[in-house]
């Protein structure tokens, strides 16, 4: 009995893994708090004048964001939402724009902090700090090689470049982005300097992103926090699978109600606001629960491959979903758009019911 209790406690005593939800939270706060917009402006001033400028901006932005979130999906979603429409308007092909965002998103798990490195270090009992430091130079080299590829393709296809930013414009963009650039300084400086563990630095980065988004830029509302917090609590108190299914089902109902609310005449502001808040709550909670349950569903021998493949599909979906909205609205209006989203959530919830729940178990036992 004593041995069973020790194994039970040891299975949930995974302090390094707490870095993962904090890095995810930091990435989402970064995208919703106005930080990404300021980083894009800074990258545009730096490399926008090179042939294929906007594509280079995608790479540089993702390299900077990689030092904040450690998640390729969050980086691709943040930069793609802003830059894919801009690239399309400037004459870039949509397949090329989407491909560049997807390729640049792969830098996120390499440049520290890195969620896959945290997972590997916890499973293999390897120093997470050393793993993170080891990914810095390869990540930068990946970005440089991708920019060389973009330059060659841009010359062949005659993609445009932007006007070179003046020193005044560059200084203005730097000052505009200086507060967000403090986030990787806190995270990486804390780890490299030995001041904080990766988990503590992830928590500090999330707190810094929240302060910037809510108190400084005032683009992040407190309504966006409860979903993450509720999911983080229920994952351990209730179970991963139950939490994920519940939040996905709640997202489906909320999406259906929101689509119905925005189509009513006259428009009910209270109904739209309520449905929108519910959709945000359940969707953000499902996102956090999915990252917690993802690594557990694969056997140890293929855990890295399975988690990476799932992240790749998520990255693709994060780019396709915003691009599909104009076409869905043109085909059937808001009702069809949110009907498709509702069906997607329902399908995901049904699939999640078949996932194993390995709460309080060692991953090696799976």
C-alpha cells in the first residue's frame, strides 16, 4: 500500500511539465493582447525592404515570437492572421503565403523556450535548461535558410518589396515593440542566468504578457482568462478527457447560439455578448485541455512523433480556419459559417470521448 501511494504521488509530481500550460497561456495572451501586432510592425521595418518583404516579415516575426511561447501553433496562428491577408493583397499567392507561415511556425519548437524540449526533458530526465539553450543556434539558422529560400522564390516570381524604412521609422517601430521584446528577455534571461527554472520563467512570461495586454495596451480583457483557469483546474480535479469533452461540447453549443444571435433582426446585443463570452470561455478552455491530454495518448516509443504530428495538423487548421471564413460567409452567410464551426466542435467532442484518461498515472505506464 505504501508503495502504491508513493507511485501515485510520483505520477502527479511533474513540476517541469507545468511549464507547458504556462507557455501556452503566454502564447495565447500574446496573440490576443496586441503584442503580435507590434512585433509585426518591428519586423516590417527591419526586413520589409528585401525582395519578398512580407514573407521575410513572417519569418522574423515567428523567430521573435518563438522566444515567447514555445508553440509553433500559437506563432503560426498569430502571424498568419495578420500577414496572410496582407500578403494576398500585395499579390502573393495564397498557397505560398500559407506555406511560408507553416514553415516559419516550425521554428517555434526549436528556439527556446520550446514545449517539445520541456516534454522530452521531463520524460528522458535530461536538463531542460540545456535543451533549450541547445535549440537557439539551430533555430536561428532555420530562419536564415528560410529567408534565403524566400528571396530566391521572390525573385523568380517577381514578388514585391516595400519601401526601406528610415532610421526614424525604424526607431519608432523599435520603441513600439520594446515592451513586447522584454518578454523573451525575461524568459530566456531567467533560464540562462539561472535565476528561474523553465517553469518559473514560463509563469513570469505569462504574467508579463497579461500585464502588457490588459494594463498597458488594454486589448486583453479579463473575460479571456476564466476559460484557461477553469480548464487548468478541472484537468487535474476532474480528468483530462471529461474536461476536454465538456469544453468542446460547450464550444459547439456556444457557436450555434452565436451564429443564431448575429442573424436575428433586430440584433440583441445582450444575446450576442452572452454567446460570444461563452464561446470564448469554452474554446480557450478546450485549447488548454487539448495540450494537456495530447502527449498522454501516445505510447512512449512514439510520443514525440505523435505529438509533433498532432501539432502539425493543428498548425494547418489554425491557418485554414481564418481563410475559410470569407468563402463560408459568401456561400451561406453567418448561419452557415457558425454551423460549420458547430459541426467541427461536435465531431471533436465525439472523438474525444474515446481518448484514454491517464490522470494520476505515469506516462511510462501507458
